[in-house]
């Protein structure tokens, strides 16, 4: 593996934006690990209910 020449490294606004998105995702992922089990269970229940509701709306439109 060759060394990275930092003097030639160009960080474009697009690359910086992608790095920021990754950092934001990592923070959110870590936060999920600290959610209390009862809160996580509640969130899972809400997500299931919303998914079922969305599925029923989709079927009704067809």
C-alpha cells in the first residue's frame, strides 16, 4: 500500500459533503446503541404500525 500524498489531496465541496453525511450517520448509529430497550421497543412498534398502514394505503390505491 502506498502512502497518501496529502499535499496533492484535493477535497472538493462534494467530497466534504459526503464526509459530513458519513459523520452524521455514524453519530446517529451510535445514538441508536444508547436507546433504552423500552424506548427501542416502542419505536419498533410505531414503525411496524406505520409500515402496515402504508401497505394498506398502497393496496387500496391499486
